[in-house]
C-alpha cells in the first residue's frame, strides 16, 4: 500500500500514513498539534498531476 508522508516541524520526525487515513490531529512522536504537521512528497516520482491534493 502506498503511504503518504508528513513531517512534524516540532520534532522533525516523519509520519507515514496509508492513503485513505486522515492526517493525524497530533504528532504521534511528540504530540504536537496538527499545524506542526506538514505534508511531504518525496522519494518518488514527482508527478502529482493525477491528484487534486484534497485532504
Ligand atoms: Zn512531532
């Protein structure tokens, strides 16, 4: 299954979540609130053309 990646700007750790699962409300590593958690798209083809990026 493909994973989407987020990074916590508080603890700098990566959070991997399967597609279809909503973004966590808090960082699972440090408990920072969601506004510290940012989507990263890395380690793959950089074509987001098929996705509308709705979350
Ligand atoms: Zn964190």
